[in-house]
C-alpha cells in the first residue's frame, strides 16, 4: 500500500467528504489543496449512469473551452498536398499526406497530441488506424477532427477545443485548466464542459445520466461538486 504524504493528508483534512460543494467554492478549495510545487492541472471527473458495453450509450463529444486547458498541444494534419499550406498557416505542427502515413506505419511513432484530417484522406489512414486508435488519436467527426475546413478545425483546437469520451468504467476525465488560472476562467471552462456533457446524453438512456461530478488538481484530493 502506498504511503499518503503529510501534505496530502493535510489537504484532505480541509475537505468534507460528505459535502457536495458549489463549483465556485470547490474551485477555491481545489487550488488551496494542490499538493504539488508545479502549476498543476485541474481536472473534472464525471461518473455516468451509462452502460459502456452498449454501443448506443457511448459518450463522445467535444467542448470549446473559452480559456483553453493551459497545455500546449501538437496537432498533426493529414491532408492532400494542395491543402498542406493551408494546414501549416492554420497552425498545424505536423503536416503530411502519404509520406507521413508511411512513416507512422513503419515506426509506429506519433509525436503529436491530436490528429485532424479531411474526408478524402480517411481511406488512406486505414493502414495506421490501429496505431492511431490505440493511442486515442484516430480522427472522428464527433470530436471535430474530420471535416472539409482544415483552417477551422486546427484553429478551434489551438484555441481550446477539447474532446472527451467515457472510459470502460463509465467515467469521463477532462482537464479544464491550471491552478494558475483565475477563478472566473475556470468557472467558465467548467460551465462550457458541463453544458456540453448534458447535451451528449444518449437517447437510449432512460436513467440518471450524470451520477456525480468531482474536480481535483494533479495528485490532489477530489472534491464533489453540484451538478446543477
């Protein structure tokens, strides 16, 4: 069993585990209880009432966080040669077509955080679908990473658009900022994510969709927050 540090014990002591906090109070508390010396990420964790084994209850969506996550993301754009300049001008960090696909197929290396592409390139990505899929990098229309407007896609992602998907235990985890963000920015990011999540409720689900919400900082204690 791992030993709980003195700093984490002190942080946990400031949180009432039986209380459901208002998000404004929780954000102040999550900063106060951050136990690391670096600019920690602040994450939202949602426990859903879905059955992750049912395909029609999978939750996959995106949210355009108005203040981003505080993380620098590297975007790879898989585009035809005639759209390469457009992708580079939009801010894509890695741009390529068949040659980039061939390199990834050969090495299985992906030095990027998000992949975007245009519809006509999807058949060509089939040869590296397994590599991208295992790393959660396969472009998907629900995540806003497949579309005809490469400038719009890259621009939105650079500004703070994030994708999320439930895991095998019916939970969603998403970074909404850093402890260095002021409270107002974190509140706005949280509100945008929560609104997006509510809209993503599967039509086939008849029971409670969002069972519980928590926020926490990197390696810090979790705080249960009100869903409304």
